[in-house]
C-alpha cells in the first residue's frame, strides 16, 4: 500500500482555475496514473456527485512525487463552492477515491505552503492507493478494465463473444492469464407494467457498468508465490486467481435509489471445492460465495474490489491439477421480482461449452514456475513470427503445413492432406468427440521417439538423401505432440532447415509449453505471422515467444536430435 498525503487545492488569486496538488509515493518500477474529479458542492437540489471536470496525470516511478493538475478556466466562477477527490490507477487496477475535499474557487488560502512531514497521515481506506507494481518480466500482457470495456462494446468482436440482448453484455478472452466480463446493470420499478424485453435504459431508476477482469498467475522459480502480481492483490499463492470488479458510469435517475443494494458474485464451482474471499471495508477477510453486497453509492465510490479464488490441489491427480469454473452474476437485493432479481454476465451462461474454466496445477516438471493457473476453456495459440530471422525457416515450413498442406512433403497419393494444428474459431476450446484438429502435447518419450525416429527422419532422408549438419529435419506437427508423424489418422510434413533455426523454434515451443502450462495431453493451437505482417494468419489472440527469461533454459541441440 502506498504512502500518500491529502492533496491540497490552490487557486491563483482573482481567477477560478484552481491548481490541484497531489502527493504520492511510488517506489516501484512502473508508472501510476493519477485521476482527479471536481464537482459542485452538494446542496439540497443537487447531490453534487456528477463531475464538472476530470483530469489525469502520471506519477513517475522511483520515489515521492508531487503531481499538479490545473483546471481549465470557465469551469468554475469566482467564489463558487466546489469539491474534489483523487485516486491512483496502476497496472490497470484503480485504488479507492480519497474523501471529497472542499475548496472555494479564487480563494488562495488552501495553497498555503506546509511542512512536507507535518500533514503526512497514515494510509487509510479513504486515501488513494498506489499499486506497488513490481518490475514486469513475465509476459502476462495484463488486461485492464478499459481494454475489456472497449472490446466488449465493439459490435465487430468475435461471434463467440457476442451477447444476445442488445449488446449490453459480453465477455472477452485475451490469453491464458486474462479474461473478462462486462455488463450494463440497473434497476427499474418492480411494481411497474413495463415489458421486460425493452431496453434497460428507457425505464431504469439507476444504471451502471460492471466490469470483472480475471488475472491468473504463475509461481516463481523457487517457490509458489505469484510472480509479478499487482500491488493491490491479496494473492499469496500461484494457485489463486484475482477477479477485479469495477463499477463505473453510474447514473442516478432517481436519487432515492442510491441506497439500493446489489451483490456481485462469481458462481465458482470446481472439482476440489474452489472458494472465493474478499476484504470488507473493515479489513476483515470474508467468504464471497454469495458475493460482495453493497449500496449503489458505495459501489460507485469504492474503487476496484478484488475477489480472490483459491483452487486447492487435487491429491488424486499426478500434477495436482484441478479445475474451477465461474459464472458471474449480479443479484439485486431489494428487488422481489424474480425476472429482474438475477442477471448473468455471460451471454452464453446456459451453454457448457462457453463456461469460463480455470485449470491450476503444481506440475513438478515445469521447473521455471512453481505452480500456476491458466484459462482452460479457450486453448492457447503458439505463434511463430516469420519476421524473426532466428526462426524464419521454421515459420515458413509451419505456415505451409497449416495453410497449404498439399504442397508439403511427403506428397499424398490420393486425396488432400489433413495436417492438424490450425485454429478453429468455432471450437476455441478444442472440445468434442472425434478427431478435433488442435494439437495435444505428449511427454511420452516412446511416442516422441516414434514420431521422430520412425517417421519424420526417414522421410527427411528421402526428401534429401545424405543430408548432414548444418541441415536438420523439421517436422510438423511436432514430435512432442500426440498428432505427430506417427499418428494413424492425420498427415504430417517435413522440411530440411538450418539446425540453428530448428533449435530456436524447438526452444520456443518448450517455453510456450511451460508458460502456458501445457501439460501431458493438453490441447493448443499453432499459427504463423508471415514476413511483412504483424498479426498471425488467422488473426488469433495468441502468444509470440521471443526472448527467453533467465529461468527458461534453452534447449541444447545435438545433431542426432535433428536427424
């Protein structure tokens, strides 16, 4: 938790454009955004809640700093009473707003200089929080609430995310570590005769936007502490998942409804009794099984709130793997009308194929990261970048195998070749019976040897007789997959490429497995970025593995391994 002091509002004598000063302490390696709101002083006829001006600035990392924002002229008249508040946002997570502080436009008294230490209070729940963001090394590529909101509001988002009720809700998947839900919520008079199928905004007493962003973690190299977690998070173990809840864009059509309560809950369910907790306003840790319940006013002013999911180890699984699925919903506490009382965030909450499920494991062979959780309902996509000269030969071969299999070696005497691995947008989770076309990792050395030694290398020797280093045999699908060259149903491709290129792509494959916790028999997809392009051929939201982290030891290649 950051040390921060109450901000001072100061106005130049004779004008109504105050300068607002905020002192923050940011000892970490990442920037923090400071957000400020100014509103009229509340009166009988006006609650003074809606901001008349909002501004923001950046707090640089590395120590205490004083941030000053100046309001534009014309927003306030000299002598008018106003109030303001501030908060910090770091790593996509917003702290609580400070309490409102009043000032008079054009009154310089509040700009009086004070001793830096005299008015430094201890940090409380009412003061802005500053996330102590550690140096970002692991490529979570965190999703912020704003990113989720923009994606869900986009009518051109992928079909699997589209809501069925006027685009007022939906979800967004980013990668193995980030997914989110967003929905407009609000209540209408339960005694009215309104048709429930009409738009919410036309009859609501209040309306707001709720966004829930889920962040998973991997462990550190030597222990199970979550690597590179946000400073706000209570997570202490890599088998925990943070659900960050934000309520914003609150509009009170009827101020009498400000004290109405609603609860937000995750609806978690798992094979090892995964559970959820939250920290209440007093600092006590409580069960979130039935949600966090609060008034509209407190949700509006409370900043982002975290529900922490715990996924215990499964003692009956070799890797201690366990699944926890979520089905977030909102419950209006005072609404007796069952048709209005409960609303699910997922547009496909009744479709088990659309369930958002997390898989946590403690696999001992993933040595770089001790335990971790990933999103299991949508399988990761391993992307090789054809613009990278270290792997351009591998990328060219993989592209041909995925998109032009009939042009690859060995040729098929009759019919078209079917080489698996290419992303199927209609089955992102790679579920269902039959021969689905994703790849599945195998750690069985006998299967790997059969793929490589019995099929791939002999085919390469027919492709180029007597080849030797620096030539090597590249195969697709990989020897480390169940669908490799020895698979009885699918086809495969080989190509002679430089051994350094082959080693580099093989090393990145292993790192992809570890980062995304692709364990034995787990599914994944593959795609390629073509030279001169910046996105993969399918447009998949995948991961490009480039620079290896210190814990991720590269594969040491031997000539016999490459054929």
